[in-house]
C-alpha cells in the first residue's frame, strides 16, 4: 500500500505541472457516454466468500484538456487509454482492502475535471457533474443492479468526486435497494443539510457495526483548513479509527492521533506528515489531508467492511 500511495502521489504531482491550454473554441467538448454493457468500461474482481458486492466510484484525475477538434473538455474520457489507466491506479489501490471476501465493481466514467473543482463555484460544479458525470454513474449503477444477484447485500463507496456520487446515488435508491445496502462509505466529501432533507433515509453511522448507514469523514491538520468545496457544510462525521462520533481521540499506527471536531464535523489529524501530498491548484492538500482519505485509514476501513457485512448477515438471518 505504501508503494501504491507513493505512485499515486507522484502521478498527481506530475499532473499539477500539466494544466490545460486556453480553449480555442467557445463550445466545450463532451466525450461520448460509456456503454456499461461493455466490460472494458469496468474494473471487476472477485474474492467471494459469502461477502457483499462493492460498487466503488473513483475520484477526480484529469485536468481540462483540448480535444482533437480544438474544443476544451471539462470531463474525463473513458475511451482514452490514459484516462482509464489514471482511474485504475486508484481503483486497484482501494480494491486491496475492499475486495477480500467480496465482489468488487468499479466503472470508468466522465468525471468532471480538477479545473472544474478549482472554480470553487458550486453551481458550475454541480451543473457539469449532473449533466455528464452523474449520468454515467447512474447508468453504471443501474447496470450493476440489473446484473447482480438480487439477494446479495451491497456496499457503496467512493472518494472525493466519487463520494459525491455516492451521496447522489443514495438519493435515488428505492426502499428495496436501501434494505440490501450494508453501508455507504463517503470518503473525503460532505453530506449537506439539503442532502438529508431530500433523502431522510441518509443516516450517519453511529458505531462500527450499524448497517444501512453512511460512513462519512474529511481530514484536516486544523479546523481552519476545512475546505467548503468538499467538507462544509456537513451534517455527519465518524472517526474511522475508533468508530465514535464524539471527540474521543484515537491512535492510528502508534504515532497519529485522530480526533473528531464535533462543531465542524471533521477529523483533526496530528502526527501525520502530509508534506508528500501534492498541492492541487492551491485548493486541496493545503492544510487538509484530502489526498490521503482512502489510504490513511485503509486498514480500519478494510476491517470495518468485514464487521458490517457480518452484522448485516446476522441481522438478516434473524
């Protein structure tokens, strides 16, 4: 995992020096939508031992770029080998701890670019996301549901833009699917009061083994570094080290202390050297530990998958 993290960080650092050219055409380029009946639009693994189906949505990898026709694109293109390879770095990394005992499914999709997030304009972010990225995620999830065994439990998980996608999917889940959901893991993204108002079934986890709930968190070195674009306002947070929702500190890897700030609903992390995290457009990984969210707590998350799946199956058998 350490080598994977270093590879991921090196790649992101290299990307930061490769911002897009100015657009030479007024209209934007939108890549063709993926066909999710095509297996090349998925990363799938199986290590099933009476576990669950994991549907994982990766984060943001691409910057704006100029398409062959001269138009600028604000969306990843899953038809491009490099864009798929970028997303697969993250997908394979999280699969190391999400796969054991389960079946793992992760779609390539037209995620909005880092430049879009850098606008800090949530109207722009949400418009581009809902017009393109979420169309893909919803189509991919619908295909996943249609192909899976109907009586199997499932887990939703995503990081950053993938976490946003988990929240948006939760709003669309009918009751029968909500009853089959072990939990949803929203890593490095917020759940707003508006989200819960639209979908009151979105409820935060309160411990290590409750089911049908949402595990959500963001990490910072100090609460002054909370980044609204991903972390505020939010209505829930849980500490994935001790699985508490109060300010009881937890020790990770003997040297890192993770404490939940109840007023801000974020994790304050002490003793962690985040200097290797790349500065992303002066927005992320500057006082916050956004880039570390799926990796810093990976052992805790992997163990918790097993705990919640076992709890779900035990309750279903009663």
